[in-house]
C-alpha cells in the first residue's frame, strides 16, 4: 500500500496527477508543492499513460479526474489499482454525484473531492489517503447530498459497501468476517452503520434500497466476480 512505501522511504508523499486540463494540473502541482510534504512526480491526461506511469513511478497517491459513463470510470480505476503494490486514488472532479462518490469509493478510490472544494480539502484528502490508505474522504457540499447532516452522513464508506454487498449475496456475519479479515463485531457495526445511514432495519431492506440507488447492481449480487477484478485489495 501507499502508506507502507511512504513510511519506509520517510520522504514526501509522491503524487501523480491525471487530468485533461493542463492548467488545472500545473496549478495543483504548484499548490501541493507549496504546502510541503508532497511531491508531484508527473502530470498527464487521464488516459492510457496513467496505468503505465503508476507501474514505472510507483506514486503513493494518484489524483484523477472521473470519467463517464460509470463503467469507464470503474475500468480506469481498476487499471490504476492493478499493480502488485497499488497507489491510493483520490478522485478530484467537477461531477457532483452522490452515486459516483458511493460507487467509486466502493470500487477502491480512497477519496472523492469536488473541484469546487477549498484547495486545502484536496491536500487533506491526499494526506489522509497516503497515511491511512483505504479510508474514504468525501468533499461534497451538503446541498448535493440533500441539504442536511443526515443526508451527508448517508454516503456509505467503502467498507460498509463491501459488507452490504456480501450481505446482499446471503453471506453470514461469520462468512463476511472471514472473507474480509475482520472481527464479527466489526462486521455487525458496519452493517448497523449502513442501516442507520440508509434508514432501513434489515438486510433485505438495505439490499433493495442499495439497488434502487444503484450503489450495487444485480450483476454484482449474482456474479461475485463482477466489478471486483482485484479481489486482493482490501
């Protein structure tokens, strides 16, 4: 993981910028360098060069724009995370979509931050991803999520989405704990948190709600390999 590399090197967080807008990449590179503790190793369009550079440069964090449709975004993310020691990925986008935030963090991104957020939010997301890889950071206005604290809290974390998907497949708490290398109590807590955020009281209700919101798909429930090409990434 990125935090292991950074901890071993003891140096700055190595960042790869992937965005079609040259001015945005250059400005962000200057900003991150000015804040200290971060080094931009390359800046490229969000295209086929990114997976190659991830392998060659081994950045700790990739800051990437999101593409539509979702299948394209997920495939790009999968390729970024495919190396044996993958980087953390921070999505930085103008796309104000609760659905994309939930599904891309569920697919492996560590953070989803809007370009309209303060620059400090993005820098904090990069640091959080590098130091606590896998934790989800969301930088979205509450108005996008429904205008209330409750709505903002309604976005599930990556782990909660993983547990919810496994539960939707009929896995027991013990099976989920074994598969995710967690304690059963931790699995129960993730399920409870997901239920509370979604306003439901059972696995069946949670699965139906997640399907309606398109946070998970019928294909993901019926085919364990669908959308999970990199099963070793926790």
